[in-house]
C-alpha cells in the first residue's frame, strides 16, 4: 500500500467547494483527504500515468480520474472542462506499489525484469543493452549523482558483450564488480544511485516535471496553491528554482522559504517519507 506523505501539510489549506488537481494520484491517498475537505461541491481531477495503479483507484462522485501523464496537464484540464482550480499537487517519484508489487525492476532487492517504466514506453533493459557507453555514463552521473558512473557504465558495456542484461540482480552484480569494496558497506546501498538514474531516464521524469510546472501555474486560479513533494535533490532543485524564478517575475509568492519535511512520528510510521520535501507557492 502506498502511504501518502505530508498529508496534513498538503490538506490543511483545503476549503469547502474548491477544485484541486492531483497530478500524481498513485493510490489516491492525497486525493481522498482533499475530497474529505473540499465537499460538498469541490472536485478533484486526478491524473495517474500507470494503468495498473489507475485501475485500482477507488471511485468517487467528485473525482475525475484520468490515465495520462502530467506532461499533458493543460490539455487534460481543458478536455475535462476543469476550472476554478485552487490547488495543484505533484508528488514526484515512484510509489510503494512500484517497489513492492509491480515486478518491473524498480527494486534492486528482488530478481525482476529491468523494465522500470510507468507506462511501458521504454525500458531500462533497452538503455543498458543498446545505448552507447558515454550515454549510459551521462545518465548515471547526472541523474544518479553517482561518483563511479564511468566505471559502472564501462562494466555494463563489457558485460553485455557476453550476455544480454535482463534482470535486476544481473545489474546489481555488475555495479558491485565495478565499485570498490568499501562502497558496498555504506548507509546507502551501492546500487541505489544507478537504479534511480535508470528510472528517471526511462520515464524522462525531470524533463516532464520541468514541462508541467509552467502549465500548472498557467491553469491555477489567483490565490491558488502550487505544491510539489520531491524525494531527491534533482527534483527539489527543479521546483525550488521554478518557484524562485516566478517569485522574481511577480507571478507567485513562495510560502515555504525552507521545504517542509516530515516529523519524527511520520518517519516512524512511514520510513519511506524520510527524504520527502514539500515546497509551496501561491499564485498572485
């Protein structure tokens, strides 16, 4: 089950009869809480790119569910005639379902096919077996911020000459072989950054997020809240810089000078919330 993070902080400003857009519905946790507070006439337009997750979302008379990517945010809103939007939420990254149940290779702790896609448009296997060494190095370095990107990409290309790289445990073995022994005993698992990089590349997550933010600001009502939860520095940098740029241009006001992070109690209940950060801007 996907446990929504920073639920209280996301919903504390929701008022009756307000319309919201949840760009990353996942299991519908944030959506459900918003619907509890924005009745009796407020609606939520909920977008979810993953068809398997979308099909499990609980229906609600005031929920407009859409199986699509938030890169098409403005188009989705227009096609559904959704207006008077008082809040837009992005909860960036994969859900617990992807790690625990999807069997698509998001976790380095299980032997699964190297898919890592939310919508099936591309796969990590394709990148690992078909992309050039310098291209693989670039995504591991930039998206994973991995200091051993060059050695890992070199080992990937070397290994694929003998056999196709198809499974998560194959990749973990390659990463382990390419990195020094001391790196295997750190607080963070040695495969974390490479897996993160591949997931981001497969789903073009950072570029999609950059593309969606201006659309969100455009369709948001004056006084409406633009909210984004990120889970690593690359995503957080994108929303931080976007909010600062739009504050300088007089289009919004930042109300989180520092990101909101989960408290000790939330981290205890949901350890995966530990790295989450929430930033909020209000459209002027």
